[in-house]
């Protein structure tokens, strides 16, 4: 099977690339800008047709949550229009689209882990643009699997873990919000889950399913930051603060824990706890230095 991974220079795309050693029987094609602009529908379809792509894994996204508030056109261009281009190509070629979405499609006012069929109500431009991408995929009629995830981090690129490591080495004390609760997700775990899903799908079946995936467990950003400092034996003190003490252009969900029962049962996945994955990532990346 020929598999295209878009956004291959990002966190998840990089972990998917790192995971592939050519022994799985698939041919993987990794693309990113400027090689392939997912918002150019004609080029996307031509690329997929020329390479006989059977599965598209879309890791490309506008993820600058705060910047999206001042540049909504850019966020929607990538997160909605780009998803629509990939969906159109998948539909035209009878390919499967695996699309990565976000917990930000929910408003974060819930008190139990969000299920896939819970009402969506994004509270910012980023969340609305990602939801619009999900809707465009559904409306296209292509075979698709949408995977919503949360609090993604990696040894690659910019993320919360790497920011905390930098601040922990530069400062004696930092404040981190304790009233936003969710689950960190190591992108290497999500990448492994996607590969496992592709190995277990029925190649002749058409799909129209949404799944949730994050690591197991629950914590606040404050708890997450403390765990990072402790893992690397950094002396920086982490103090709990409320969200209003750290205002941001975009509102953040106060509760964004995802229910993962569906993806576990469909694909027989064993999902690691977030703290175990954090320690493994730091160990493998040599303290998140990549």
C-alpha cells in the first residue's frame, strides 16, 4: 500500500517518519511545504494519482492557537481548505484519508471525558477551523478516519515540554495554570497507533469514523510542568496560577480529557499512561534536545 504523510516536518509527521524502517510492506511518501501545498487541490490530486496513493495521513495543520485569532483566514485555509483538498483527492481515487484533529472542537466546560459523539462547540478560531476541516471531510463522502488528540508534544519542533525544559534551565521559578485539565500525548505514541490502525483496517471497506486518542491519565498543565522538572532534576520551582493570571488571545478549554474507549476496542490498542510516555520521550531524546 502506498501511504502519503502530509505535514511530515511537524511533530507527528516526524515521528511517523522516524517509525518507518521499510519493513512493514508499505511504501511511504513524506511531504511538506514547499513540495506539496495541501490547499492546492489540483496538485494534491495529481500527486496522489501519480504515486498511486491508497492512504493519506494528514498531519499538516495550522496549530498556532493564539495567532489564529488575528489570522483566521490563514488558519481556515490550512485546517479547512487543506482538509477539503485531501478529502477530494481521496474521494476521486478511492483512497482512505486519516485526518488528525483536536480536543479544541469542544468548549471544555464538560466534567467527564469527551466521547466522539458529544456535541462540539469550539470557543476559538483554531477550534472552529479544525471543526470546519472535519465537516469538509464528512461532506466530501470520502472514506475517512478522523483522530482527535490533545496536548501533543514531541522531541521535534516547538511544544510545551521543550518550553518547560528551556525555562527550567533559565529560571528559578515559573507559574503554570492549574485550572486547565487534560491529557498530554506523546506524538510517537500517536504515530504508533496510526500505524497499528492502518495494519488492521479492511482495505476494501469504506469508513466514516471519528476516534479520540491521547495518552491515558489526567493532569493539569501545572502537574505536567512539575513532572517535566522532576524528570530532569531541574531546580526551577513551579507555582500554580489561575488562567486569568496568564491571559492569552485565544481561550483554552478548562477540561479536555478524551474518552478513548472506541479506538481501544476497534483496534485493540494498549495506550500508555502520559507520565510513562513523558519519561520515555525524555530518555530517548536525551532531555528533549532535538
